[in-house]
C-alpha cells in the first residue's frame, strides 16, 4: 500500500514540477515561509557616479570608463580568457555539455543543447569582507 503511495507521489511530482510541488508541500504543512528581504539594487549609472565623485571625474567620463571596462571584459571572455580582478574575483567561461532534461509540465524527455555560461568566483578578500 505504501509503495503505491510513494509511486503516486513521484508521478505527481514529475507532473507538477519542482516549483509547484514545493508550493503544494508548503500549503499542506501550514504556514508559508517568510520571504527574504530584497537587497538594494545598484545600477551601472550609480556605480559610475560614485567612481566619478571619488576621483573627481565628470559623470560622462566615469560612465565611459566603466562602460569601456565592461566592453573589454566581454571581449576577453568571448575569446575564452579568464579575467582576474584583484580583490573582486575571477570571471571565466564554462562549457556545459548537452544533456537530457524533462519538461516539468508533461514529464516528456527533452534534449538540452550544449552551451557556454559566464561564471564568477569571488576573491577571498571579498568573501571575507562580506
């Protein structure tokens, strides 16, 4: 009897997908978990303003400097280079192999293409300062 229930639960989980399964699980347990606070979002413009103020640059010059740095990082990553910025961390491109996944709505097997992803590993100094 319990074996049939476990199999039914597995099939239901595959059909619902992990996200809906977690919601259903929380609803059946009682109170929902509290939502974590969102961190402040700092934009490129705000970073450029703070760099400009710290170094006596105009807003336009600081924005061009920061945009140029990002463009240079992007160009080097496209070439496959690793970028190490002291005190911040390392950027690199990681290759993900092709694999078989599942459509959570139908449970149908699907092929996922190989891809490249940008990975960031924080420097020890940064990790310790936070």
